[in-house]
């Protein structure tokens, strides 16, 4: 997350430098006439951190699109700006679908498969591997769909 935050700052600086090099005009970021307020409720702080990065990304693109529509920034530069910050955010968002089961024996032995997965996804803390710290599991709820069993 910290890596993406630093890439975001670099991308913002590079974008501002690119715009300053092409024009002295300042455009306001695009904004909706009827903005929607969304209440965020995450169980972990990472959700709020990710949403903050997503807001920065959105603001950056809304700022740059103004210059693109006035032909100050071309489509190639716009795609480059979008990819610099968008790609790491998409990778972070997809990371939750990337976890793989290796088994406790592989974790104890620190075999090549575990090392390859740790290199790709990061290292799990020992208290999780030992079972001392367990994940918080959401309470399951029964939802009525109006079927015969209701």
C-alpha cells in the first residue's frame, strides 16, 4: 500500500510537470452536478486507505481529462497517466483473488512453492501461521428469498 502511495505522489508530480510544460492554463477537475455521497464502512483500516488512494486516482483523472478534451494532453499521454497509477491499484484490488493454499507442511518447511508465493503476495506473519491469531469471520445470516421453505 505504501508503495502505491509513493507511486501516486510521483505520478501526480509528473502529471503536473507535463501539464505545466504544455500550457499555463489551469482547469478545474471535472465534477458532477449531482454528486453522490457514499458512506464507507470497512472492518479494517486497509479499506479506508484503499478508498483514499482511489479518490486520489479519480481526482487525477478528472483533472487530466479537462486538458485532454481541450487537446492540450493527447490520448497517448492520458493513457500513460492512467496506467501509471491505475495499474498498481488494479493489482492491489485483485490481490484478494490471488491467495493460494500451500498447507502447513509447506509453511513449516519453507519450501520453494511457499517462497515463490511469498515473493508474489507477501509474507504471512508467524502468529497467523501458528494459529495464535485467527481471522475474524463474519456472522452468517439467513436471508429469505420468498421460496417454499420460508
